């Protein structure tokens, strides 16, 4: 069987999620191509050796440049913070590698355009990790919308709520630094909601937003590289640094198809851990999704007889639901990690068919256009047309 040799850059949160995907994909999907976990890369040798052993990679490297230049690597998987994506992706493309990049594509729109231009110029396949598209319940939502079961879409209201930085003493990890992350809750969480909206509803026309940074200074980390993961830490210093990203961003949307929407991302919603929730209302029905109950899709249909109308909860684990037939018998639920397995399965199938995977850098650019339009609208206090 044809093999695809992977070089993974980054070995922490997403490094682990992507490793989980490569390890499990052939167990659940019949693929025409086999992923080989060839080399994992990170800057700290001791930590990357541990990750190599634990996640099951064959080799390790501490310099990503060496990985992208290796002739025995077919695909570069970028699971590092956003400010590093552009350089790694461009060098990988120049070396003829397939590039699979974490979201957001990068920290700003200009760089996003450049990344798309380069992968197209070097004619390499490219993908972006908007993994929530790949959940069975989301695939089902898409099917219901495409089949017209929701009718003409009027509304999407979406929130992505977390609470991990409410403590003012939580340190200045990379996710709270503009130069590394690009933005705060906006680029991290709204990016997922924007992609979901584009997938299910269509393109954005105009946006207007507001944002707030509630805690303006935080303790800096002692030895950043060793301790930080962007979400958790083990030790912080006495010195304080400026938080220059949004803690929360809310925005309103007019979609090109006439629907309107509201979006909210925050890391200050106490009690909410990873609450990605949306509701879509149309002329014939509504759907509701909540990531913390990711196997379920709620569906309301006007086509039901009046006496039995109401939201029904569909457990999206039947073999007829997207991806679900690859997993367990109906009712045997899946979890967060499986979205990455489904994502990698789609990438490998596309590559085997000599097609570009979806979503890809084009979707990354479209998402970044919306992110940046919202930022302009906040700065200029006005509605902004999305490019
Ligand atoms: N798709 C999702 O649901 C999802 C979830 C979380 C994070 N992400 C995205 O994944 C990316 C990584 O986030 P994370 O949570 O895994 O971060 P993390 O802090 O847990 O891990 C980052 C990794 O990148 C490495 N790294 C940083 N700079 C590097 C450099 N210059 N060279 C080599 N390695 C470097 C770090 O050592 C670490 O291994 C971000 O773009 C983030 O937005 C996506």
C-alpha cells in the first residue's frame, strides 16, 4: 500500500490530537494510503523525545527547517502557534510538501493571502484543521440544510465560551500575546464559529463587532518555552506584562444569502469549559448543536404534524450519519479526538484521489477575512464589508 510520511511540527495540545489521529485512522477507516508517523519536531529536545516515545513517532527533530527539507517526508503538519504557521508552510511548500496547518491560518490577512499564493504557486496540496466540520452531528446538520429541511435560513446565533483565564493571576501564555496568537478569543474561538457558519450557511457579507480585554496585565512566565502550552502552565514569575489581545469579542453578521447572525467568543464565561453552541433557524425548521454534547443534533421540523412538533434529539451515531459508520455500532458515542481522525481520513482520501482536501488554505483565508473585518469594525466603530 502507498505510504505517506508525515513530519509533525509541535508536540503539545494539537501535536497530541494529530498524533492520535494518525495512530487511529487506519484502525477505523479503510484507506488507500497509509500514514507513517515519521518525525515529530519541537524545540526542547527532552520534551520532544518524550512526545516521540509516548505518541509513537519513529524519529524526532528540534529544528523544523531540517524536517521540511527532508526528502523522505511527504506531508508537513503544522501544530504550532499561529505566528509560526506562515514561515513553516511556505518553506514546506517550496520543498514540495503537502501542508496541513492548524487554525487560524496565521495571525493576519496579508500573511494568509501570501500562504495561499505560495501553496498554489508550488502546486502542493493543502489543508486546514477546522476539525469540527468533521463531526457526524455537523455532517448531519449540513445534510439537513442542503436537502432543504431547514428551508430558507434566517438566523445563526453562535457562541464559543470558555473560562480558563478568569483568574487575573493566570499568566501571560502565548494565547494572550498578539505577536504570537494574532488575537485572543476572536482568532482562537470565533475562527471555529466562522468556519462553521461558512460551511453551513455561506459567505459573510458585512460585520460589526465589539471586544474587551478585562484583565489588562498578567504575570509573565518564568521559563516560557519549557512551561507554556498556551492553555496551562506550571510556574509564573513576579513581573507583569501587558495583555494585548481580546478576552471577549462579539459581532453581528449579515450573510450574503440574506440571513443574519450573532457570534460571541469569550474566555470569561465561568462554568463554560468548551461550550461551542449554535442555533440555526429557517423557514421550515431549526437545528441546535452543542460541542459538549457532540454526538447530538437537535432538529425541529415544521413538516412534523402539529401535535408532535418539538425539538427532537438525534444521536448522530447511525451508519447513515457522516463518518459514523466508520466508528462503533449505533449509540456507541464518539469524542473530541475523533474529529481529528475523521479530518485526517478525509485528507488521506483526497490525496489518494489526487484532489485538494477540504477545508484548505482557501477556507483559512476566507475565515481570516472575516476575523480581520471584525477587527476593523471594532477599531472604526462601523459596519465593515467582508472582502
Ligand atoms: N483545531 C482545534 O480545535 C485547535 C485546538 C487547539 C489549538 N489549535 C491551534 O493549534 C495550534 C497550536 O496550538 P496548541 O494548543 O497545540 O499549542 P501548544 O502551546 O499546546 O503547543 C504548541 C507547540 O508548538 C511548539 N512550538 C512553538 N513555537 C515553535 C517553533 N518556533 N518551532 C517549533 N515548535 C514550536 C511548542 O513547543 C509546542 O510543542 C494553534 O494555531 C492553535 O490555534 C487548534
